[in-house]
């Protein structure tokens, strides 16, 4: 049958979920099922991750094509705000970063180097995915995360010494 096996009210046939690994020296041709067989991109792990799954991101700087869509119930965990750095590709620096499709968790990492697109209201490190009708049993958890953005004047090398992060350019990426 399709019924579970219960012990003290808990269905013991349900598994905890899959774990996917992402490292700087991984390959998207790998299975992602261990650190030794890790993916190279967070995007590849998120293509597979569903409710109950965890994506572990190793130490390093990961340049990703934004946006990254996060399904409900997925947990994304870096190695720490100084160890795991995520930044967009040059072509996607004005896109949103992580787009939640429901309740999810992102923790222990830094999102950096995004720029804000005022015309399209894009450039948020974390936001809800507006292309889906998401329902939430709880809000997304974003914890132990740093968002470190700067204006385009820093990238172009034209920011003034009294504006080291280029905020006067008005296009520094947004947080949430």
C-alpha cells in the first residue's frame, strides 16, 4: 500500500531529504551527492533540490547566473559569511539573487557585487519569485548572511575617495 509506517506518530518511511554539495573545484557533470563528487554551481544543485533537501556550499567565491530559484523547503548553507561568497556574472549583476518560491532557508554566506536596476526594480539579494504563486507556511529564513554590494562607480573605477562603496551612484544592489 501507500501508507507509511508510524512509530510514536512519526512516519519512519520518510527520508530526511537529499544533500547536494557545491565546491569551487566541482563539476556540474557530477552527481553532487558528496564533496568529492560536488557540483560547480549552485544553480545546478537548485535544479534538483526540492522540499527537505539541503544544498551545502563550500568555501570560495561562486560566480552564478542570477536569479537562483529556490523551491519551498530547501535549505542552502554556506561555510560562513567570510568563507562562502556568491556573486552574479557580469551579465546578470542587475538581476535578483535568490528568488524564493516558498518557505526556504539560506544561511552562512555572503551575497555581493550586485547592482540595482531602478527601471525594472531588480537587484535584490533575496526576494520572492514573482513568476509563481507561492504559498508560505512560514516566511523564508535568511540568517547569518551578509549582503555586500556597491555602486557601478566602484566597478568602473570612478568613485570618489569619500565614497568607497559608490553609494552616490544610486545603483548599489539591494538586500531584501
